[in-house]
């Protein structure tokens, strides 16, 4: 290689390095500070919501957790307050607009205006689509789509009046790639992804920054509270095994750190886990290839039958396989994250 060509390559490399350094410095200087901010987390009493709450509390955020289960909320409150967090809990069904508006009003009057909204509440239904009912689809759309609409609209005027805010919508890799035996869940998460991206474009002019999170499988302990249909014991065992394996899932703490960093820096989107990132990349290049692969996967999954359209919770679907050595990571996470 000629000297002149080497010099050009050196300058190109130096220029690229300088740009990366400038970007890193800029991100650090413009990072959002959660300290003292009021952060509302829906579905914050357990699982991923509780994991994010712990990390935000460590940064000095003032937390508001809402959920439907009062006992779980109280357990979360005792844990976080016991570690010095400033935390308020409110029982609220976020699929009911009037309850959301009442909850937000209560928070603003008694705790302060909401600086950060994290739409995390969710539900999982596992089983063949032929065993799903209209109610299953409605349930998913209500909590994954309508609930974030209700909460966003409830905080929007206050954020606009104060000149900004942050909104984090916890979608899923299932909201970018529809997954067999999780069709109602994926449909609801797809709706949330579309809503979130549209909100980002329209709310940026008010300095309200919207981030969409599409986590892959993470060990929160949530499978035991999923609804399972069809051959529920087999479905649950497979789901729990995938959730436990380090090849297909990551810890909830690692995922929360990635997601909150994306929120901190105002990123448009964050995808966690290598399988999810790879799947999103391939799906973007060839949706047909991905759907054909999933069709093959679907042929290997349990078929229709069993309890049919009836449903059981995960913890009602345990078997020798789902309670084996290989699923211990999920059981441990369930104990830690208030899922039991």
C-alpha cells in the first residue's frame, strides 16, 4: 500500500474515532438525571417493573408504582421504602380510563407532577391461536395499547406545561416479530410499538422524549403468572425452559440497565438480548424467511387439545420438567421479584 493511501486511511480512522469520542461525551453531558424526578411505573409491583424501580431508586428517583394487586404493591413499598426510597403506591387498573385519570390526579396533588412515565403493565397468554378467544385478544389490546394511551393522555398536558418529560413504553421483541403461541401478546405489543413510534415523532416538539423498548426474554420470574392454554403443562414447561436458559434470555437486571440507559439518553428504541437483536435484524431484511422459520418452530410446539380454550396460570401448570434443575433461574427470579 502506498504511503499516501496509508495516510488517508489513518485520517479516516482518526476522524471516525474522534466522532465516536464526541458522541460519547455529548451523550454523557446530555444524559437525563433521574435524581429527584417523579417516575410513574405501571405494573411496578413485581417483575420487570419492580426491577426498574430498584435501579431508579438507587439513582434517587421518587417512585410511584401502580398495579391491580394491593398486596403486591404493599410488598414492593415495604422493600423499596425499607432501602430509603421515596415511594408511593396506588392501586389502579390501567385498562380503565377513569381509574387512570384519578390515579394521576392523586399523584400530582400528593406527590408532585410526573416527570417520567413508564408504561410497563402487561399480560402474557401462551398457547395455540386456535385455542385463543376474542376475550384473549381484547385483554391484550386493552393492557398493551389502550392502557398506555390512557396514561400518556393523563400526563401529557402537565408535561407540556412544564416544558418536557420522558415516556418509556415497554413493548417486546414480540412487538417487532410475531411469535408462535403468543399471538394475542404479539398483536398487543405490535400496537404499542406503533403507538410509541408515532408519539415520539409528534411529542418531540414539546421536549417530551418517547423511547420504545423491545426486550427479548429476560428472567423476571413472570412465567408463573402467565395464562396458559391447550396442553398447558407442555406449553408452560417450554416457556419456562426458554425463559431460564442463558442462551435465550438475560437477567432482568441487565435488561433493565439497558432499557433505562436508552431512556436516559433519549434513544428512539432499544432491543435487548442477542437473539432478539439478531431476529429483528433478519426480520428487517426478510420477513418471509423469519415467518417460514417460525412456521417450522410452530410445527414442533404442542398442538390443540388439553384444556382447550380454558386457561390456567403458570403456577397451576407445573410438571416434573418445569420444576427441574434447568428452570431454577426462573424460580429464583420469581422469588426475588415478587412474582410468587
